[in-house]
C-alpha cells in the first residue's frame, strides 16, 4: 500500500504568550517570556509558585481586553457551556476554531464530513474538575455531583466537543501519553490520513493542569523549578547550569492536516509536510529518562527513516528540553550522537524557555513552532541560557532567534513512563 | 405558589439559557426549552438546592414541564 502525503494547512494556538498564531510567534521570536507568578490560587505552601498561564481578558497573567492575544472565554463559548467543560477542552476548542478558520477548509458534502476527523489529546485532562468534584463528593455527598462532571473531564471529550461543534464525522480519537501527547497526536493523525482513514484531521493537544493539585503533585515528584519564585521569567532555563526543574504551562495547539493532493486541489495554503514520525519506549523508569538517551535517539532515528531523510537534512530541532537537571543533557547527547559532524550546522532550541512545559499540549505547540520556523526561516531562541552546563557544537540559540533557511525541522517530545515521540516536518516546494 | 413559579422560572432561564417569556407553565423542558437528559438532571438538582427538598429519581422522571415542577415543589413544601 502506498502511503499518501500529509500536509499542514492550518494552525491554532492558545499559549502563555497569548492566543492566536501570529501574535504568539512574533512574541516568541522577539524573545518574550510568558511565565509569571501564580496569582489566581493559593501557592504559598507549594515549593514552586510560577507557571506559564494563558493571559486573559480578566487580567490573569497581564492580559486585558486592550492587549492583543488575551484569551476571552466568552468569545469561545457562552458562560452556560463553559461550566460544562474543563478548561483544557475550552483551550482545545479555541485552538481548533482558529486552525480551521485559518485553513479555509469547509465540508461541501456529507462525504467530506465523513472523511474529516479529530485527534486531540491531553496529558492529564480535567484535573481541576476532578478536584472540585472530589471535594464536593466528600463534603456534600453523591447527590450533589453535576451530571457534567464526567464529560467535563474526560480527555477524549476535547476531540468529541470539537467534532460536534464542526460536524466532523470521521475518525474521533485521542492520545494520553503525558508530555509526548501532542507529538503522538500529530503523528498518529498524519498516519490516519496517510493510510486512507481520513482526508483531513484536526490534530493536537490541550492542557490546563495549573491548579493546586497539579502544581503540588509535580512539586512532590521534585520535577518543578523552585529557585525562581521571585524571578518567574528566569525559571525555565534549558541547558543552563542553574536550571532546577521545569515550569508548568497551559494552553493548546491544534493543526489542520490534509492529504496533499486534495489540499493542493482546493488551493489551500500549505505550511509544511508531516514528513516523518517515530516512536519509542525507554522501558527504564516512571519519571526519569534513561541515562544513555537511547529512547530519544531511537524515536528520532525512526522519524528520520520514515521521512526518508538523513540527519544532515535537518536544519532545526525543537528540543523537548524541559529545564530539568538530568533530561536536558541526556537529550542533547542523543541529538549529538544522531547528527555526528552535522551537529556543527544544527540549530536546536527549547521554546519551553518562553512558555514553560505545556505537558500534553507541548508537542503540539512545538510542532507548530517547527512548522513556523520552516515558513519564516527563523529558529526561536532558548531564553535564559546564560551559562551552558555542558559544551556542545550545536547552536542552542541562546537569548536570540536565529535567522536561517529551514527546509526540515524535527520536534522531540519525551514523557513520563518513558514514552518518546519525534515528528519531522519539511518544506513543500 | 406564584413565588415558587417565579423561582422555578429563574432557575430554568439560567440553566437552559432561554428567554423568560418561553418559560410558561405548559412548557416542556425537553420539547420546548431544548433540554437534554443531562440538563434535566441538573435542573432537578437546582430545584433541590433552591427549595431545600429532595426529589427522588422516580419522581424526577415525571417532572417534564415547568408546571409539573411547581406542582411537585408546592406539594413537597406542603
């Protein structure tokens, strides 16, 4: 069976740098940070007190109706509907709305709807909804639970809600692979198109786990930065010697993927091709990556192989690079091992330095950043990289974006449980 | 009775996001006001909360109109 080519024709972003692809990208390459001190719930008793929060019209993380890219929940759904979904679904709906509008895709026939699906994942799902329901159950008993508790927090309801909203009747699927979720969602959705199950897929990831339970839980696992509570924008510093853990982020990234010939036939703007996809497992530890980096090496190798490319074809790597003491160097060594002498020409950056770690949405927004790097010929910077902890010949794009032609980019995502995914995007001539 | 009707109407308008003038005593939650099965459950819970009563599931099944809700609540409050 011949695999069909899959291209990216629409993008949607809700991130700590704002919502809307254009504004987020311009802030990202300008070196702005979306991190701030958490003000909307009690954090005094938690070791990490900073996060990448989506700026809102209500003032959260510096947003306001006057500031472009501030998220307005009421512009997405009526208040009554908002109460029936967790925030990660709200972010998914907003990002999918933008991506679909951006792509110009429309179903002209019922058959078109049958050929269009949704695959949006989340690492954690409706954590705040589960927390609130648990407290209510404990304090007031089962009869007080809303009938919407379960559909509000289920991870696949992001895909469900988006399909209902837009009448997309093809494959309706979801992914839950911790911090690799977004990358797996894009890779798997591309394969559904490549193998003929659909002609169009709305694919990506969404997360909103920045609540007391989420923050305290990751803090208990000693995964979060704790030394930058008074200087939030310096908290996420991949590869820097002072890094001390990741900073949680929230939001959603959604791509419209289409079969190449049908996208071309309708005159769609094609941003890039999903050229390759690789997956692997560490089989090592629940939270730590294997020391030898072999899992990441194998997922990258598999992605290159499926793309029919060699390492020398890759101009930019969007790293997993979470700013944890162990993980960053392990990934860096795996990339060096794969690229060999080509590492000298490579730019690799971690955009988590600017937006934090969006967990299940990370791979999706970083895939979008990789596509935009190809489109604009700009590699976004790694912020706060003042003193690299190790030497490398790879250009880690410290502080400033790097302008250079990017014909192909690779995006890495590695998750708890030892789950690794790599996606290769390339320019379409 | 009229006080109960007004309070029921207010809850229905808020939960189902419908115009107040559509919420007549004859109006069916499902057929006239667009409620689905989960909306109905939520409405009954809101009535319980507002009037501090318990509405058993078998009774709730028969509360399908605004008027039926008002009647049930009035009897319950005796």
